[in-house]
C-alpha cells in the first residue's frame, strides 16, 4: 500500500536515535543505564541483584574449558 509524504515523514521521524540515559552510581560513581542493574557492581537501587563474583567465575571457567577443548 502506498504511503503519503506526510506518513513517510512521520515514520522516519521516529527512526532518529536518542542518546541513552546514563547515570552515575551513587556509591561507586560507575556509569550505568537508567532502570537497569550496574554491570560492574551488580546493584540496582542500592541492592545487590546480580552476584558478580559468581558471574566472573563462571565466565573464566567457561573460557578455560573452551581453551582446553581445542
């Protein structure tokens, strides 16, 4: 179906990229996206929601197993 010039313009105006909303963590001053847990500290709103030590250990174990399997 054909679109008019105004419809096409309205669609394209919504394709513009916005800058992500980045905030500094209050305690560590590490930048992170708003309304998301910090990937460095694993905290969201002052609570620890991601166990970063376990995540790092899992990542290194997986990398070692890949390296040894080749």
